[in-house]
C-alpha cells in the first residue's frame, strides 16, 4: 500500500456518479475510478484515494451543485478541498468528452496551483435562506404561468363564461373559479372550459389578494 507518498485528487462531478482521479506530487497518473453520488459512495471515494497515499488536497468541480455534498463530506474529514472550474465547453466539443481525462486535467490544475478556488459553502443560515428563496422563486413562476394560462383560456371560452370572468382582478377571478360548479357534461364546451378553469381546491383568502 502506497500510503507514504503524497497525492492530489480531483473529482469530476455528475448527477449519478463522480469520476475521481489521483496523481502523485510530480504529476504521474496513479488511478481513476467512478463512485456513486451517495453517502457510501463518498466514503468509498475517500478511502480509495487514501489507499494511494497521503491526500494533500482534492479538487471538486461544481461545489455549488453536483459536488456540494462531496465537498462537505471531505471538509468534515479534514481534507483540503479546492473548487475547480469545469473544462471549457467549446474545448469539450472539439476534443470530445472524457471524464477520466477531465479528472486528471483538473487534478493537475490543483497540483500546480492553477486551481485555487474556495469551495462554496452549503450549510448554516446562508444555505437555508438560499433554499427558501429558490422555492419561492419557483412558486412565484408557477403561479404566474398558471394565471396566464387561465386568462388565455378565458379569452377563447364561450361568451357565457368569458363575460362573467373577463376583467376580474386575480384574487376575485380565482375565488370565483373555486366556487364554480361546472357540471359533468364534458361534451358541452361551456362545461368543459369551466372544468378546466376550476382550481383543484380553494385557496386561502389571505393568499388570493397577493
């Protein structure tokens, strides 16, 4: 077991697996392997790197995304983590995509100091606020899309439906649709449109005015 030499690692991160590479301090490629993006996969990845020597640092691509959990795990285990930029997409298209090659290239960047980014933190109150803001943005976007879809349906609806709903403020429109009883004859255009427009369930009145 070569646990007396110093090594540098890098991880090319993905959704379902991470491609890891290890090289020694003079740049010789020692090994490359892939590991699943699970807690057990992270433990196996670190154990595998340590089999090749004393791990000086590990470059992780995408510490704010696919590599966030791995970066946290390595940090907890007192491994120095470097945030590595992903290879240029144009170069990838010209030369082809190779995860092992990408991992070795990034490990070289870590070894010779070309990569020195600090890993993005994904913990504490900053991460909590980030998650809440992300969910809120998604909810606002979905709400806007839904309202736009409703108003588009109203424009082409039969006159009986269109004239009752056209021009209503959003909160009145949603409240009116929530109270509607469209009927069961979906062969009738008016009934069909009313069924499409009716929400799955009534919204709390405190939220309808926002």
